[in-house]
């Protein structure tokens, strides 16, 4: 945002620039949908491969721009691998040139939800975020790996 000669300073954390803020709170009973499982979301099978965790069916409700849900999780042994789908083109009302931008934000939100669920269910974890260095034609890109343990 610019006002005259003043420019808003970009907030940084490490080498990452602040992009979006989300508020999370409990809502009063009856002010939201009665059954969240009736929401139009990808099925668990579309976003999760491998052994289920207690929150696997909840994590799919992480919000995403235009409901694109660009995430996929592979669970094997003590590892979770999180991928982002990079399909080009328009998604809902989102312009094609904004899909990648918003999908990257969506993945960050999904990783936040994943970490909240892991913590809430008593899992310890170590995570590694992986820079996207794949060519543009690669549709499924690894963005994070988690080593998890219960207790």
C-alpha cells in the first residue's frame, strides 16, 4: 500500500514475507452449517494415501482459495509427505495467473492445520519445508516432509 511517499514495510520471518493472516475462533452454536461433512470438499481418498491418522478426515476441511484444495498427503511408517498440485489454468472464479500464488498460500494454511492437528492429538513431529524447484510441467510437487511420533 502506498500513501504519498510512505510505503508499507513488508513483515518478514526469516526469509519469508508476511502474506496473509487468518483468525480462528469458536463460533456460536447454530451460526454455521449443521454438518461439516456435507460441505463440498475432496474426499479423503483424493487427498490422503496410506494409513489414516485420527484427524485425517478433519484435515481436509482446511480452507483454500476458491475451494481448490491443492494438497495431497502420503503417510508411510513415521513420515508424512505433503504435496501441492500445480495444475495450470483457471480455478472457479480465480484468474489463471493467480492460481499458483493462492495455491502456495493454501499449502501454508494446510500445513498450519496439519501441525495443529498433530499437536492436538499428541504427536511429536519434525518438519522440513522444501523449496519448489520442479519444472513447471511437474503437476505434483513435494512441499514438506514430517517425521511424526505418538507421545
